[in-house]
């Protein structure tokens, strides 16, 4: 069977990896963080490479491992990783396959303000009153320092990683406003966290149902909070799937051709 290199960054990636192993594909995984590697501990004897997924790292892995294809199951908002993977695969003449959870449509929801970027979200927040809870991760949170009294009003929900916490504090966010917790979070837990922050505004991103956005939005609506949703930017590629079955069929076809 083929050797498949998987870029893992979501809980969906675990499902993809499990199916690949079930179908006897020689599977190798690369992640960016220690937390990402820990997410895959249940898979025994799985080769896992950890490191920043820039072009050099991806190129090195491809040339060293010589996989039949690359499956990109990175987070829908890890656009730089996805662009790097697409460009490297094109240069190395390696089949690129994107696994991406289905998008949720909220454009017509009157309770939700959909924006295209973190910067646009911050522009909206400049005119919002009360406490704000950001559930966007730690990338580019420096943008939100523009918010008046951000150190007092802005709460962050981030992963419990010392590098992340150090970054948040170095940017001037108050330690007492940093909630370091790893999901999943159900609707009830979201509601309790929102109440704890006394948040009037939730800022989240369209990470799909598996990303927990539905439970966050439902909880915020029940509390009468304003909701700002950062939409994802989808990279264009020919082999994109939200079905694991379809993805496996694509890999099998590539394997047959090879």
C-alpha cells in the first residue's frame, strides 16, 4: 500500500489517520506542537514529526520519506501551512489532497456579524461595549490591542501551552483574563465560561461543527451576547474532501496509478 504523509492539526485528522491505518496505508504524520503530538498518543508505533510547517520542513519530509501523496488535515485557519503544502507539492510533483470539515452558513443569521478577517473583527469591536471573549487562538491576537481598555475588557480562551500564555502576557493581556483550557467544550461549559467573563461579545471563527463553533454560538445566543464570526478563507485546490470515505477512495486511486 502507499505511504501517506498527513499534516495533522485538528480532531478530524485523527479520524483520517485511523482510517488510513485501517486500510493498511503506511502513514506518517507531522504536527507543529507538542500538544498536537499528544493528541495522537492513542496510535501506537505511528511515526510523528514535530516542527514548524514551513516550506523547508515540508520539502525535507517529502524528499526524505518519499510518500505517494500528502494529506493536508490542518486547521481550516492554518492558511499559511496549507499554502506551503500546496506550493511544495506542486514543485515536487506530489499529489496534494485537502481534508477540510464542512463549512457552516451563517451569513443570513441576524444575530451574527460575519467578517472576513481578524482585522475586520477588531474594527467591529471598536464600537462594542462591555467585556469581550476571543476564542480565536493565539495567532495574531496583537491586532486586538487596538480595543480601548483591552487589558481589562478582553478575555482570551487559548490552549494551555506555556509559549501561548507567555505570548498573551507579553502583549499586555491581563493574566486573570486568560483562560487556558483544551476542548472539547459543550454548550453548558461554554455558557459557564461566558458568564464567568461577564462577556457581552463573543468573537469566534467558522471552524466547522467539529471545531465546536455550533455549541459556542448556541450558548452565546442563549445569553443574549453579540456574536462576531470570522469566516475562513478557502485555498483553491482540485482534491478537496469533507468526507473521509471520498478521501480514502482518492488515495486508493493514486495508489493504483502509482
